[in-house]
C-alpha cells in the first residue's frame, strides 16, 4: 500500500534530505579535505505526485581543513510526465 506524500512533505524532504552537518573529527592541519559529491535520482509516479528526475551536486570551493568550508550546492529537478 502506497502512502500519499503531499507537496509540503515532498518540499520538506527535498530541503532536509541532503543536508547533513559535517563535524571535523581530526585536528586542524592534518590535510584531510571535503570531497565533491554528485548524485542522480529518479522518483517514480505515486499517489499524489508525478515522476521526476533530479541531479544534485556539492562542490567545496574554499576550505581550511578542520575549520572553515565555503561550498556551492545545487539541484536540478526535471519533470518526466509525458502528458
């Protein structure tokens, strides 16, 4: 049995799902850096929402290991409804 996901639930999920706080577990100056991340996702049709695909990216721009991180994050949503 499928549950209906309303627009507010989908919006909340879209905003909260990829967000994860990263804690520096190593000492400053150890040389470990944050890597870029990319993702592709396809969601099939269900009760109350249309199918769509998404492309996501996380790109670190400037970083002081263990201290500061400046990054760019983007998401592109593509509707795949044919009608």
